[in-house]
């Protein structure tokens, strides 16, 4: 029996079963989701997001997302999702109450230099706090069937979802030599950062890639996107200020290049399955 979902499922029934005795006003399928089939649901009890994994890999990932989000919830100064893990005939899916805010990706090109300064400081602060959380590896994950080290997770992701010609840049054996000494978000980009109406960071979402890694994994991920150079510089400077130590520029540059290549491979994959034009 498959443990993932397809677009022809009766999601209305599945979602209603997950919200018993709750009046549902509207369900909207967010068609841009490529890891999961995503529904935004408005109810008498508020708005919720549901994520239904598209294949076996993402079914295992959604369990990891739940476990990591549960572990870090309330341990930083920023809102993070409080996930509920649910099952439909043994198939995992997740639900969480909507965190109010607009994704940074939709606002970044319209922010003033002063607003970018605030956002860069919030980003650096969240990453510093996440990277310095105390943890016991055995206290976070119960799932053991997917890469808990970020490099191992990406290794399987690229093997499963990317054409071999698009992953010639990938040398996981070299990256696995890095210290894995902190918790990382793993996919820390502008689509997973929410801003409030005053353009402060209001929440961080989507911990499916999260696990054990190195601080450069997250810093390079946010810097690998096409953002204003001053914004990138301020993220680095603010992180260094929180750490009270400089970052290693060659290491950071190498990681940025790696994440840029991963993004390009993703895009080709999404084009192939008809999600990205």
C-alpha cells in the first residue's frame, strides 16, 4: 500500500475527518507545492495548513518535519510551526495553525534599506539561536529511515528527484567531512520566512530538510538566492556580531555555490513534473 497522496484523493473528506465537529468555510489547494500537496483551510476555529506528501521520500520527510518542529517549538524568540502529525490509512500528513504573515519572497523587492536591515538582523538572530540550541540527538528524532544529517538527506533527495546530469556538482563525500555540530533548518530561504505588517520576521516554517549540520548550511542557503547585496552583507555581519567571531569566507562561498546548483537542479525537476514553468 502506498504511503503518499495523489491529486485525485478526496481531500475534503480527509481534512474534515482531521477536524471533527469543526465548520469548514473554504479549502484552497496551493498548487505550487512540489514536495507536498498543500491545502489552506479556513474554519470556525481559524485557518490551517495541511501538507500531504507526494511520494515515499516526502512521506518520510513529513515525519521528520513534525519531530524537528516539535523539538524546537518555543526555544527561539520567533514563532515556529506547531505541527500535528496525522494519518490516513497509515499515510502520514501534517496540519498546523496558520502563522500570520507574508513570505519574505513576496516582499523583499519592495522593502526599504531600513526594513532590510531589520529583517537581516532577525534572520541572523534566529539562525544564531537555532545553531546554539542544546540538544541530545536521541531526543529529537524517532524516525530513522531518512537522512538526519543534512548532507545525507540531500544525497538521497538528489538521487531520487534529480536527473544525473543535473547533479554532477554534488560531492557528498566531501561535504560529509564537515563538522555536524548544530541543528540546522536545512532549507532556509525567503519562502520559509514570514514577515508581519511591520516587516519584522513573524515566523519560520517548513523544517522538512532540518537535522544535524553546520552553521554554513543555513547561512549559505539564504545567501544563495538573488537578494540585494547589502542585505546579504548585513546577514553575515549580524551573524558574526551574534557569534562574536568571523565567518570563514571561502567555506561560505563554496556552500553558496553548492546551494545555487541544488536550486537549479530543483527547478529542472519541477519543470519535468509540470509544477514550475
